[in-house]
C-alpha cells in the first residue's frame, strides 16, 4: 500500500504547490485502484458536490463515478438553474454550500483563480476540475498515469504538447507535472497561440514548427482548439491549422517510432488530429478516460483521509 507517505494537502487546487513525492503518491495510489476493482469504501458516509460552472461531460461523470465507487453520496448541482443565474456572487455561493456541510467539493469555473478563492470560504476539501486558462490538475495526473503505465517511466521521456497552448489549462498543468517528474517538455503552437512565460511552467523549449517540435518525441499530446475562448483572429482557418499543426501520419513519422498519441478530449477530428491516428495502437485516448476515474479516486481518497485526520485533531 502507498500510505507510508504523508500526503498532507487539504485541497488539490493545481499541480503548482505539489512536489514530486506528492505526485508519485497519487499515481501509485491510482495504480492500486486500477489493479483492485473493488476498493474499500473510504468515502462511505461522505457527501461530494460537483459544482460545474462550465459544461463538462467526461470530467463531471468521471468524478461522479470515482466518488460513488468509494461509497460517497454525490450531488450534481446545475449552475444553469442555480442562484448564480439570479445574480448570486461566488462568495455567496461558497457560503451557501458550506452551510450544507459537504465533505468534498469539485469545482470547474471559467475564471482563473475562482476555485482557490472558493476554497478559502469553505470548511471541506476542494478539488479544482479546471479554472479558466489556469490549471486542470487531475487531467495532468491521469495523463501521467497513462504515460507511466505505457512507457514504464516518465523521467527522461521527450513530450511534445501541441496546439492551443494559449487557452489551455491542460498544457500548463501537464508541463509543470511532467517537468517535476523529469521529462523534457516541448510546447508546439502557432505564434498566435503560444503564450509568454512558459519557462515558468518547466517547458524545455517552444516551437512554432510542428515537425521540429515533435521530432524524436516519445509522447505527442494534442490539445483541443478552444474556439469559445478565442475573441479575435488567432487562426486563418481550421483547414490551414490542420495543414500546419494537425497531427497526421506524415508529421507523426518524425516522432519516435513508438510515440504515444494523446488528447484530453473532446477531439475535433480533422482539425487537431487525423481520424486514422486516433485508432492506431499507439493512441491512448480512450485509456486516458479510464485512467481518469482511478486518478480521481486516488485524489478523493487522499483528501478525505486528510479531512478525517483534521477533524479528529480539531475535536481532540
């Protein structure tokens, strides 16, 4: 078992703030859940609230399944019909939720930093399920678990993260995590979709030429074009984007022969990635979805244990 390491965080708000041992603990714990399909009910008697201010199918469903497998009661709150639509502030929402005394709160919000703000107003454990263009820590963890199970390691691998880097919370979280775990991280994007300051994420290099960026890479991770966040002319056309930056067989031939092909989903086939690529033996896209359940089980399990410990110390 992986309980020897003292994972002591109250919340999971991002990869920033974790160390390598924290990450290894969560990946090892998730791997235990992969191997043991009938886990102990460590969340039995606890309540988890999913609060998603942005639409999500796979992430919300994944947290729902993960919590229920561990025995929790799950409440999915619809923001579209909540008091937020009537003008309630985020702080007021936090206070209302806190009064309901949940044990775990999973939040997705369109504004960077909103989840951290809310975590300061509640007494329960908070998990960031994506905040604006800031972070998406459980996506990075599930991607790392997928890579480690396929490749046997992360350290020393060359990983290219390609596409809409500018608007991607997935790119930031993955770059930070993979760097901490010893991988060489390359970012590949058109100049209009490459943000400044990526060296603070741990990126080894940035590239505006796709073939140059993925050359010799062990992992090629494609990103979704987040058109809903693009308020301006970032691309001449989707067709031109695919021609220059979409992953097809010709471009992929420049990566390592056994390079993994990853995508956090949902995919825009024929824009970010060719359909034939998604069906290849090296594609991990459906496996990433499966690993997401186990990683989120590990996160919820760890935070629930810390919550129990904190409550016991407070009542002692």
